[in-house]
């Protein structure tokens, strides 16, 4: 008589394909979600400023002005945009409309310091190159189009309610006693106490770069998109700025 050993069959729980698929999608969403959120950000300082199609800075109609979160074509009102490091199929960071998405976008090519304008979207037609307008070119483009541009110089609050920005083009009035625009003043950066010259009481001046819209007719600042305080040494070293006693 043959002997045999009875082996107990172990029953393993079955895993349904649908459950595996759902689990896989969940893992992908958890892995991709945070990274995608981090890809969208404000436009870096290095990319902000005035740019022009093929370097035509004197033609306001061919310029764009970038701030941390807006883009303005020529003299058109600024529109909301964001900086996306993962949208371009070529791997370049892109400036996308917050309303239109990937349609009509700009790619930033850092090694050439150039913007590539894709009017119909990524890969649709030949990109149009935009080069940076600097110095007098940026100022000229801003003045011609009524668009915002970065102006650097002395930011002064010498008396109550009176604010001026003194740059290479002269003195621009931000606010005056009796006609203060609180919304405009709220956009000014706070002075650094270590980089501030006191003239009387709490009043004085410092050095700053402001992204502003100006009116050349009456030398006023009509809008402020942002700004930052610079070291006093920066303004002192700028030979294009008028001397303090010549304001």
C-alpha cells in the first residue's frame, strides 16, 4: 500500500486588474502632481523687462514688457501670465498666458538671453526672436508705448506725502501732498534701514529699481508693477544719475 502526504492547498487572494490599474494611476498622480505645481511660478527677475521683436526697441508696437506676473504687448493693458519650467517640448522655460494656456507663448533661451515667440503654440510655425531692450532702448520703448519698464535710481520720501524716483531721465513724481494715491504707494518696496539716508525725522532716500508706467508729458509715475531696494552704492556708482543736490 502506497503512502502519501496530504498537502494543504493555500488559497491566495486574487487581485483584480481594475484594482491594479487604479492603484497605478494613483501612484502616477501622486508622483506628478507636486512636481507640476512647482513648475509654474512668477517670472524671474532675470527675464523681466522690455523685449522687442528682432531688436526693434524703438518701435513700441513690436515690444513686450514682462513683470513678475504680467505681459503687455506695446501699449496694450498687461495680461496675467506665469512662468512654466515644464511646458515646452524643447525643455525651455516658457511664459504662458494664465487665460489661454499654451497658445501664443514665449520660450526663454537662457544661453542666448532671447525670447522665442510661438504665436500659434509650441511647434506651430517658426518662432519669432525677441531680444532684450536695455538702457536707453528700454526707456525709449517704454515711453513710446506707455508700457511699464524698469527704472533705477534714487527713491526719495523727503517730506510727508511726497515721493519721487530720480533716474537718468530726471525726476518722476510718484506722489505729492494733497494728492496721494494710497494704492500706488502700497506697491513701493519697503526701505532697508541699512541702505537708507535720513534727512529729517523718518524721511530720507534710498536706491531702488522700480517697474513703472510713466507719463512723459508731466513726468509722473502712473502705475507701479513692482520693485526692489538696491544698495546705496549702486546709485552712487551710476554716473548717469543726477547728483543729489541737483534733484
